């Protein structure tokens, strides 16, 4: 399908940005639905609007990173089945070795060590900490900073994969 878009007069950057924009919008809608449902059933968000905003920014940055990498893999692998298997092989362990489902102090030592370098855990920590009553903004901004760096690196990898794809045609 990408070959069809490459012969059109559309900007190459728009091809990448459009796909990533779609992923970000999808995740933002999902996050807002979860937030509305959480508040409707009685969840308290002591961090208020700034905490919700940080959570949405962290979700956006992790989606941009993972979306960029999946596009890079798609351009290299070129088979949907292999792409799905590769992304799930990487993503599922990262989710389960983060603090999304379990407090890190209850996890095995090696999981806690891995979680320090886990971008999913960075996003969870940033959002969870920002939504707390007494947020540690130093931790929040450091995690968001690392997520920004990761998003830029993943975008660069995607651009290089896209250039390699174009050269191979």
C-alpha cells in the first residue's frame, strides 16, 4: 500500500506523520474514555488537570515511540504477520516488567532492575506520580524527558528505514 502513496504528490513526512497522528488520536480517545469512566465510578485524581495532562503527554510520547518503531519494523520486515509477532514479542514483556500491573517493591529484584530502563515504566511512573496528591515533579519531568529522547530516536530510526525502503524500490 505504501508503494501507491509514494507515487502520489504527498510529502514523505506526511506519510509518517499521518500514521502516527492516527495512533495518537486513537490512544487519546481511549485514555479519555478510561478517565471519564474512572471519575464516573468514583476515582479521585488529586493531581487534577496538570496530572491528567502529564498522563496524556506520557501516553502520547510512548505511542509515538512504539508507533515509530513499528513503522520502522514494517518497512524492513514487509510482512504483516511477522510485524505483529515482532512487536508483541517486544511490547508484552515491557508492559509486564513495568509498574503498570504491580508495585515494583513487590517484584523480583531483576524485574525492578529492568524496569529502570523500561520506557513503558517511565510513562506509567510519570502519569501515576503526576496524578498523586504530592507529586514529585522532578521524577515526572525526568521520565518525560527520557520519553522525549526515546521518541526522537525512534523517529530517526523510522526516517532511516523509510529512506532505505525508498532506495530499495
